[in-house]
C-alpha cells in the first residue's frame, strides 16, 4: 500500500523476541551438557548428544584463558539459570501487580491456561508445531502430545499453568512461538 507507515517494534517487543530466540536455542541444544576436554590438537568443548555421544563443537586458541573456556563450556548452564531467574522475577512482578489491584487481577487478568493448553493439544497444527519445533515423535497421540507439552513447559500437570506464575509465563511464551510458527 503506497504511503503506508511501517512502525518499528518497540524495545520491549525486540527484547521479548530475543528472549524467545534464546529460549528456543536452549531447546535446540538440549540436553545442553557441554564438557571442556582436550586431545592432541588442544583444548575444546564437546557437546553431549541426546543418546550420550560426545561431539566436538568448539576448539580454543592457545591464548584462550581458563576463564574464557569455562564461560563457553558453562554457557548452557548459565543461560538456563538466567532464564529461570527471569521467570521467577516475572512471576513475582505479576504477583505484586495483582496485590496492588486485586479486584482486577481476579476478574480481568485471570486466564484458564490449563484449559487453553488442553484445547491447543487437540489441534492438529499445534501437534505439528510440537513435532517440528520440540521433537514430538509420531504417532501424534493425545498422550504423547500432553507429555511433550508437560516436558517443554517443565510441569508435571497442565494444572500448574494456573497455579505457578513461571509456568504460566512459559505457556504464554510457547503459545506466542506457536503463533509465529503458524505465520511462517
């Protein structure tokens, strides 16, 4: 459309997109166990694969310090810790906001994420999303879909999505990733 104005995403939107990107990277490098090792060619980082095999992913220059090598080797642990810290902080912020305006928190802001997640699990597109983006194996049965969702969200039951703010935030993030996936 001629003359249409394109607006740049806000810093907050850019940060949210980058945070989703980081979360997806963590899923993509699972199990995320990196080991500092050495061989006749020098020091390196090996990644442990899903079946336990070790694959060299990085070699260090002889000038790399032990601190630099440690930072790289521990990157998945560090990122996982920081993401969990953010989830807890976001949950506490939501709780504090709810305490400041309890009448609106109970009426307008409350969502039944558990029911929403259950409904999404029944949709074929959501199942394919879990298969392509999160390794859901075929056949895409109800039980496998539910188990994969619980695994991705790090919950024992979908009910936790209504009880745990961090779990709810992970669901909202996954739901957003699904919406982006559908448009691609």
